[in-house]
């Protein structure tokens, strides 16, 4: 009997069987890799969509910031102008109050006719203060 050809054919059969098993295993791995590739593509698509949404949101935020900056700058300029006007009006009111005080002081020094009693210094000061407050109120009303 010739055993050598049978042995060789048996070895070839075993190798062929191992090759088939290896191919089945590779096929399973390829299927998993392909499904992973599909899920990876879906993940990438979702990531691109989220990125586009974020870019649009950032663009909207930038526009809002620019608008707020312009509005705030305008309001600051307006507030500075109003502040300067208030300072000017306050200085003018103080000047008027000083003149009124001088006038009231000069009138106190002058002799008055006997029928009118001399005005009280506190009354004159209160009147001058009330006049200055009315001037400030008018200045505020004009500024508003």
C-alpha cells in the first residue's frame, strides 16, 4: 500500500479546511469592519451637522455682539454728553446762586424804608436754594 499519496491528500484536505475556516473568520471581521465604517460615516455626518449648526450659532452671536457694541457705544456717547450738560448746568446754577447771594447780601446792607421789615438771611438763602433747584429741574426736563 501506498500511504504517501493518502497522507499528502489528507494534509491538503486539512489545509483546505483551515483555509475555509480562516476565510469565514475574515468574512466576519470584514462585516464588522464594514458595519463599523457605516456607523463611523453616520457619526461623521452627525458631527458635520452639529458643526454647521454651531457655526451658524457663532455667526449669530457675533452679529448680536456687534449690534450690542454699537448700541452701547451710542448710549455711552449720549450719557457722556448728558453728563457734560449736567456739569455745565450745575456750574451755571452755582453762578446764579452766587449772584443771588451777592444781591441779597447787598440789599441787606442798604437801609430799607421803615414800613418793610428787613428780610431774614435764612429766608433769602432758602429762596435762593429753591430757585437753584427749579433751575436744575428745568435743565433736567430739557435734557430728557
